[in-house]
C-alpha cells in the first residue's frame, strides 16, 4: 500500500513540475517576438521548459526563452525591449525573469 502511495505522489509531483506556467503581460505598443509582430494589448505568456508562447486570440508568437530567478521579487511586470524586439519580461510579484533568445526575421 505504501509503495503504491509513494508512486502516486511521485507521479503527481512529476506532472506538476512538467506543467506549463502562465503569466499575463501588457504591451503598450507593437512588439516583435521571434520574428512575429504583436499589436499592443494584454497577452498570456505560457512557459513550457525552454519555450514561451505568447497569445491573445488568434495572435500567437513562440520563442526560445531562458527562465531566470532574481534575488528579490519584481514589484511589477515590466518588458525590456531592444527597439521593438522583446528581450526580457520581468514578472511582477515573482522572482521570475524570462530572457528571450535573439533570433527571427519579421514575418507579420
């Protein structure tokens, strides 16, 4: 009984660890993510391992991303841009920083 119970907890923990994490971000002007232009507005960012999917309705952009942890929590969500290219998203209320890979060609 204990052996089966331990296996059940291990499976549950593994499923939770592999589940995608999601955040909300607002872009106040059009931005580029891995070659895709996203209009200003509120988006959901789903992070699954080393990939971020940013979406709102039919607008979707995918990009390789590195998830980093800051020493202190970020007071608010901020987006760091290089021109119009998203470089980082610092998630407010967490220590999470999403660093986007620099690649892609504009496709609209």
